[in-house]
């Protein structure tokens, strides 16, 4: 029994020592593992710090390189930009010049073709003015001194132009939206006369008249060459859509004069011979000479200052006047 007790005691000591050894081994293993983990973590942190420093270095290097490259390229880029802008401006100038030349050539071709067509237009045989059978009929062409003639005749008791009774149809007129005495005839007017005027002079007179009375067809237009040219372009474009625009003041004179017996020149309106002829037409003993109001255009016309394009537009619009009436101016 004693021997068994001794053996049991010895076994317990051995077990205890074994347990102590196991615990000591576990402690050493854990300590070693912690040491290795600590070393790994330190190595990882060092690697990250190294990479961060390297990134910062490359960032600073690239930034300096870009700034240096930008400084080196700044002047060449500015030069390139100036060249592009100059090329663009030159292109715009060339384009405008091309369009202007094209429009002028186009207008010239139309004018030439229309002139060729008008050479074959039959002009009616017009008899000499007869003052014995009945009083002559004055056909009022707008802006050719018609008001002066009408008022002079009215002072002698003779009605003409706007003083005629158009309800009785003194002659057949076109159906256009303007006052009756401005409407062009549509058939030959027996024993009649009218005054004709050089178209550029007539157009300037209309421009001044419109500005003086502030009519709607010249609102917000400046009284200078630039305003005049812009007005011409605008009003002639509107005429294409509305034949009787501006109270029929833009209708070519040939639309009236082709139907009258006698055509008198506006250029003679201020001369005594002109008014003496009117007096004899109506068998009057005398007549008061009333002249057109003096215009500031009398001191200098815009016609010589108009652009070639605007001149061609006017010539094209009044082509029939230039073709058939120039001998009377």
C-alpha cells in the first residue's frame, strides 16, 4: 500500500511537471508569435510609409515637370491661337466678299435678262394731247411734283389728280391699297399727261418725305447714308410682298406713264416754260407757279455714295423706268 501511495505521488508530480512544461511551452510559443506579428506589422507600416513617400516624390516631380512644360508651351499655344483667330477673320472677310460679288453678279444677270425681255415689250401708240375736245386728265405719279401741279390748277378752278372725283371713274385704276390718285391706270388714259422723274432722285425724295412725316414705312431709320441704304434694302424687299406699300410711292413710274399721252420732265418743273405748257393745256390765261419744297438733298445727292449692291437693287427695281423713260428726264 505504501508502495502504491508512493507511486501515485510520483505520478502526480510528473503530471504536474508535464503541465507546467506545456504551459511554459505555450507561453513561449505565444510570446514568439506576438514577436513575429509585431515584426510583420512594423514591416508593413514601413512599406506603406515608403510607398507614400515615393508617391509624394513622384507627385512633386510630375507637378514640377508639368509646370515647366506649361511654361515652355505657353507662348507657342498663344501663337497658335493668334494664327487660328487671324485665319478665321480672313475667312469671314473672304466669305463676305464672295457673297457680295455673287449678289452683284446675280443682280447684273437678272437686270441684263430683264432688259433683253423689255426690248420686245410693245409700247402703245400714243396720240398727241388734244386740248380742244375736253380738258386734259392729269395722272399723278407719286413724288414727281404732282401736288404742286394740282394746287396750281385748283387755284384756277381746274380739278386734277387728287381733286378728281374718282367715284365717277375718270380712268380705270389698279386695285391696290393706296389713295385713289396714286393708283396706276390699267388702260390707256385718253388726253392725259404725267410728270416723270429720274428714279434715284425720286427715291431720295420719298425717303426725305417719309422721315419728315414719320410714316410707318421708315420708322427707326437714321437720316444719313447708312440709314438711307438700309431703308432702300428693307423697303424694296417689302415691295415684293406688297405692291402698294408706302401709299404706292414705290411703284415704278412706267406703270403709270405707259398709259398717258404726254410725259413731262420733272427737271423742268422750276422753269417758266414748263408752267406755260400746263397753262396752254387747260386754255388758262395765267397760272401760278408752285414749286416743290426745297430739299436738303438739293445740296448733294446720296446716289454717288451708294454701294454698288444697293445701286443695282434700285436699277433692277426701276428697270422699266430706266429703259423707257430716260429720254424724258
